[in-house]
């Protein structure tokens, strides 16, 4: 067979060998990758970087003995697997005893022992993420001891305190905290009905002045409107007539008293004059009280124009909600012409769903936040309706808010957070520190000059603090504030998940 005919056959065979090799490599478990420095504590291990073993792991060799270290994590938690070799040929797993001392940043040394399993040695502990650690490997074979060292860096970043401060990153310490379980409900700001006043003129008349519009603030005693009232003129006339009769009665009484004392007139005339004086005084007092009841100060000798002028004054300080009066209008004494609301406090009408009625209770702390802009306030639940609305099928709770600064406006939609429970947890971190890194929920722990991702198992949260169930201990320091910048820098640094 000539060379021309053999060449295509050889090319096909070569391609088949390459493809077979790739398939074998893809089926192998992931292996530890990092800068591995091989030490020689017994004078046996080699000095060069470990090679790649037949199963894709890192191969440590010395004096004919070899050890291949892999991390297997397909369908199981990550675990070390070790394969043994002698002069390049596989050994049974019981042919050597192996242990590994694993050291992480900010954690005690983790001693991992191995036992035979199938054709490999299996570590007795899970290799927690991230796989960033230093390893000290010790193996005993036929009375000989072999030692190697290995380092691996993953999800780690070196950064000074000054750089962190510039980036807006704060370093906090994990520890016990009070986590408040909250219930979020919708609501609306409404007027405090206990502080709304309907203003009526109390006298019929014609409107001569209107001084305020709806939406304006007034102070107690401000003149809202002026009414010209014939009835007021009659009351003033009665008061002034009573004053004159009182003056005359007083003069007659003084004269009769003097004549009786001088034995000139009979006592009967004196007593009659005293009775007339008392009746006149009662008439004056009655006329004065009628004026005072209308808010008018009784004053004798008023000019004629002032007799009909009635000033309608604001009974409280507050906001004018409505005005139904117009200049020149004829009014009855019982019609509402202004509505004034005291805005120093407002109510929050909270919508409570039937499933939440067992949680909401009077005296409960509430945080109220506006939906349209950044306004929030605190209060307590003061009332819960006992009936559920026929159309909405919800109940209503009331939260009173202080509004002296005028931040809250009736009609605003709000969200209410009710504290349903307060629990002290042994370890908690700031919610601002939590980030998603790969498929982990992490904080970035601070260890000396390094930051490193720490995957967490989280518990309860109130939006400010988050309970840590696993992955971080009390007293450990972590990055908060602008912790997203740490995540971005680690991604740029290429601290990949490669083993």
C-alpha cells in the first residue's frame, strides 16, 4: 500500500484518538487548581509544581510514589478524593494513609482524614466554599512519610482600609442583634376627624367679606368672613336699651333709698325701686350673654355701622378644607360655611386583610412610609375595627402620626410595617452587606488586608439586619455599605471557581 493511500487512514485514526482523550477528560471530577508549592519535609517529595494526574487532579510525586488530589462535587457536597500510584501505576486506596491539614483565612485548622472508598481515598469532611485555602498533605507508605504543600485562592481580594473608605465600604462586626419580624400592609393618610371643625355663622345675614380660600392655613381667631346681620343689630339694641334701663333704675333706687333713710318716704317705695333695679340688671346680663354666645363682646355706645357687623372667626388653627360661602350671599344661621382641620396630627387608615387580623393588635409599633416620595414616620396602632367591610372584605386599623412639620397630606398612599415580633439572634449582619456571588448568598469577610467571600445560610430579616444560621461567626468582621464594589472588583480580578 503506498503512502498516498495510507495518509487519509492515519488522519482519521489521529482524530479519533484526540476525541477519545477529550471525552475522558470531560468525565473526570474537578481538581484543586492554584499555585501549589511542593515541600520536602522528609527529603523525599519533589520541588517542582505538581503535574496534572490521569484524573485531572494535581499529582504530587516523590521516590516513585504518587498522590492525585481532586475535589469531587457532582451531585454531592464538595469532598476530597485521592488516588494513589506507584511508578505511574494505580495502587489500591488502602496502600497508604493520608491526612490533610486545611487552613482558611480567619478560621481554625481543619484536619481531614481519609478512608478507602471504591478505588480512591475519601475525605471525612465537606470542603466548604469558597475553595480558597492552604493545604498541608501528609502520606505514609511502607514506613516512609511524604509531605507536600498546596495553596489555592478563590473569591479573595487584597485591599487597604484607605481604599475601602474611598469606595464607601464600611467594616462592621457580626454579632447578636434584635431582628424584628414585620407585617407590611397598605394604607392611606386621612384627616383626624376629632380635630375637624365645621364653622357656622350662628346668625342669619348677608356676606360682606370673605378672607380665606380652601387650602390656606389659618390661626385661631383669624376673621374668616364678615356678615351683616339685622339680628345682631337687634341684639345690640336690646343690650343698649337694657343698659339705659339699668342706669335709670339705679338712679331711682339711690333716691328712694335716701328718702327712706330720711323717713320721708315709705319702705314700700324703697323695696319697689330695689326690685326694679334687680330686674334691670338681669336684663342687661341676659342681653350681654346673648352677644357673648355669638362671640361678640358687649360694648355700649357702638356706632350704628358696627351694630350689624358680625365677624366669623376661626375656632382652631389649621387648614381650610372647604368653603361654601360667597360674597353677597344670604346665609342662614345653621349652614356650614367653612371646614377647618387641625393638621398637627393625622390618621393612617391601614387596610388589614382577614388572614392578618390575628397579628395586628392595639399598641403595636408601626413604621409608615409614603409610596410617592421619601417620607416616613412612626406611631402605634390605636384602634382596629371589629367588622369586615362587605365590599372590600377587609378591616381597618388606625395609626396616629405627628404632623407638626406638615409632611403628611391626607390622600397620600402609604405602606405600613407593623412589628409582629422581636427576636434576639446570636449572629446577624447588616442587610446592606448581603450580595449574590455566583450562586451563593455571601458577605465579604475582612481578614487582615484581605476580603474573601463567605457563603451564608440566612434566617429571619427585618430589612435592616439579617440572621446568620451558618457560614459566619459572631466577632467576624465584614464589608458593608457599598459592598457591591467588592463583588465587582473580585469579578474583575478573575478569582474563578476553577479546581
